[in-house]
C-alpha cells in the first residue's frame, strides 16, 4: 500500500498557529491535534529491525492510537468486525440510518455530548417501539455515530444494524420481519423518530432557558421531512457486519482524500450525492479546514459505538445459546500479528525491501520530546 502524498498531520503542523490565534480551541482539542501531528514520528519513539534475508534495516515509529487519527484505524476496524461477526446472530440484518436536519446544528454545538446521547436514545427508542408494536418482541441494534458530511460540515447521523429476531414478553425467541425488503415502514419510522427527538430537545432548551432563542430553528426542523434510510436486508449477518465495518472506525477525513496542501488552503475530494455521488475536489482555507475538523472531535470518553436490546450485555448469555458452537479451528488462539495477517493480509514481519525475509527487532528508539509544539501555542497566543 503506497503512502499518500499529503496527510492530515501536515495540515495540522502548517495551519495550527493561525487556527489557535483565530478560534482559541480548548486544551482537549489541542491535545488531539498534537497527537495526530506526531503520529508515527520520532516524537513517539519506535524500533529498528533487520531483515534475516537481505540485511536491510527498517525503522518503524509508534502510532498515537487516537480514535480521530486516519492512520490508526485499520487494525481496530478489522478486529472490531471480526469480533462482531462472532457475536452476531445467524439471522437477516437490516441497515438503518437516522439523520438529523441541519437546522439543529447550532443547538448541537451548545452541548455535543448531550445532543449525541439524545440521538442514540431517540433512535433506539424508535426501533424498540416498532419492535414491540409490530412484532411484540424486544429486538436489538448496534449503532455507530457519524458527525460529518463529505465536505466536513456538521452532519450528525447514526448507522444501525438491526437483527430480524427478538424475544417476546414471555421470554421466547422469535424471528421478526414480514419477509419483504424492509423491516419497518420508513415514513412511520421518520415520524416517530422526529417526535422522540424533538420532545426531549425542547424540554432541554426550556430547562436551559434557551427556548425563545432557538424556537425558530425548532419550527424549521419540525416542518422538514426527517430522513430515516433503510436498506434491504442482506442475506447473511456477515455481509451486513462487514458493510457496517466500513463506517465504524472512520474519521472525518482520510489521508487518501487529500489532494493538495499549499500555503493558504487544502484541496480534498468529496462525494457529491446530488450528482450521483461523483467525486469532486473542494478547496478550503487551511484554518477553516481545521475548524471544521475540530467540530468532529468527539467529547472526552464519549462512546460512539453502542449496543442495545438483545445485543446489549444484559442479553449476552441468552444470545450465545442461539448461536452454533464454534469448531476446534475457531478456538485456536492467535497472536495479534497472526490475526492482523488473517484479516488484512498485511504481515508486519515481512521485509518491505526484498519481500522474502522476516524482520527482527534489534533496537528500541526512545521518544524525543520537543520543547515546541501545539501545546506551546497555548502560551504564544
């Protein structure tokens, strides 16, 4: 896999100072940006390895492991998908997306943690209500939060996978679904979701004495048609899990989408869904790029992937009884390196020079702590 010509870390290093001077980000955001800027550099240390075939020396630097870093998500995503495939029920699953109108974006920025928690609660409340109303059973969902649009604008939405199964009030296992393409009628889902969300949002604004200020935004949002998108069911659980895996560990922008960085601006690709999802370049001022990126830094310790209903920990033992027992080959323990090779095809021990020998570590490279960096900008600005 070739390395991208431009990276998010370069944008942070180049435009961090004017960004801090203009917008005065908090210390938490600065800490995230600093971690992303030094990922896989000498600042984090690393190790040197030698090939046992050609003798080539390879130096690898440590990663920041931050969930907002575009360079640290591949293995996390692969492991998460593999774990979920082992835990999912062998039934049909549906992919449902809950989207909020952009009129609520300003309210979201008031307290993003509370707003996103409300989004999770409203989506699951809607799915749970329809499960009981339509099939008389407790269903489940695995939900993943995304906060961005293709041009880095604020666009909160949830990707959910919902199994076509549940437990009745009597505690019996039940397959649900009408046998058609969709689990629930989308228009009714949208109406119920809007009601769940807006009722609690209005109550919170009243409590904060902010209702008069944002009443007009609420009225506009209520009049708009809310979008709940439901895809037809996929044949096997493995298919929908792999599909959802494409969304779980994404960050606001990947390095492969960055086309160019100059003295003043950043050019990157985005999908124009109004034009058949064609990829087009968009140019943003470098400081504005960082401002938009920081809108998608999740609150500290915020959980962006959540399990509900029969996929929650409360039902774990019951759900496991519905799954076939793993074979002997499934019980074999793997090292992290072996698991990564099986899931991604990437061998971290293979020599990148001769592609034949194995790398053997012979030296640890200590961290290099610089007196300058993003933290210094707090005091400079």
